[in-house]
C-alpha cells in the first residue's frame, strides 16, 4: 500500500498560498507531495510556480491512494458547493482539514458522512510570514497519525494550539483570528498620536510599527510575563507611568478589549449557526 503522505490543497488564495509556501520552505513537504486544486487560472499558475502539481478541479484525484489530508482553504460561502467533489477522496481514507472560518465540524460530517475525520483550524493572517497562530480542533474520527501530520503542516505557518471543545472556537476566532486587526488598529492609533505630538508622518509610522513589533517579539522571547515586562519599563512617576495612568485607570483598556473580544465572539457564534 502506498504511503499516505500526499496533500490536496483545495483553494490557493492568500491563506492557501501562504500555507503552501510555509510547507515547502520549511521542508515539511516536498513539492511532489502536494496537488493544488484551484479554478482561478492566475492563482493556479502562481501555485505551479512553486513546483507543485495543479488542477482546476478534483478530477483524477479519486484514483490516488496516497492522499492523507484534503486541506480546504476556500471561502466559507462556497464550501457547501465544493465538498461533494471530495466524497470519494474522504471515503478512500483522507482526513479533511478546514481553514474556513465559522464552519463547524458538523457541516462536514453532514456533507461527507457521519464518520468523516475532520480537523477544523482557525489560522490568522500573520501565517503569511510564518508568524501565525493556528488553533486546531478535531472530531473523534481523526487518527493520531493524521492529527500529528496536520499539526506539523500548521506549525510551518506559526505556533499551534489544540483545543478539545469546538465551542471554544468562537472565542479563538475573537482573540487570535480577529486579533491581528486589533493590533493593526493599535498601530494606526499610535501613529496618529505620534503625529499629534509633532512627529513627521513617516517617522510616526516607523516608530509605531516597530515599537509594536519589537514589543511583541520581546514578550514572546523574554520568558517574562507581559505584566513583569510592563513593570520593568515603568519608573515610578515617570513618563510611562503617566501614560499608563490613562490606559489602566479604571481598567479602561482591559474593559475595552474585553468588550471587543466578546462582540467578536458573539458574532462568530451567530455566523456559525
């Protein structure tokens, strides 16, 4: 029996292409292990430039016995139309990995069969530069080998966490899925504040962007808690303390972020119904 190390990537838009690059550049997969199914000719050509096999549809894939994972990276609104073409691949032993936001595992089981092994992944956009946060949740039909294979693929795009309760995926969406936008807005706001303080636009943008980037890298690599790092920067009665009195007074920023995350969590739950 052929070894199951083949991957079918269905959809190669921005997220799909970012993952594909990560798999190949990290050496997690060889180009010969991957087939990209992408109906858009330009996107298909871009993927082919990485040396992988490409196709406009699923024709012929049913005959392959080496497919371990079918990674579905299509838009949520077209998923129901796409799924039927992959019933035979799943019936042949492939595990479904979905990176489509908001689509619950139950939807795949309904479309492909109740015993279909399904792994749901919530990525985020920093995966495009290998700094993503990839959160996985699987149903009870996923084997240990397939789960580990999928985890290695996701790790090529950033850090990986696994949760058991799919109900928590709405919270995951609100924190790490939508979270980059909160930080992008933080950079916008800090840039605007820098400009208001008199800095030239280009310097303001540079200071804001690099400061947020550097602080994030430092927080991940220092081994200290964010609270301890904040304390190290804050001298009593100093400039940082004056600013934090504004941000932390009455837990202002914490309350605001909590409200924002809860709004996103509720919306994620609504969209998933």
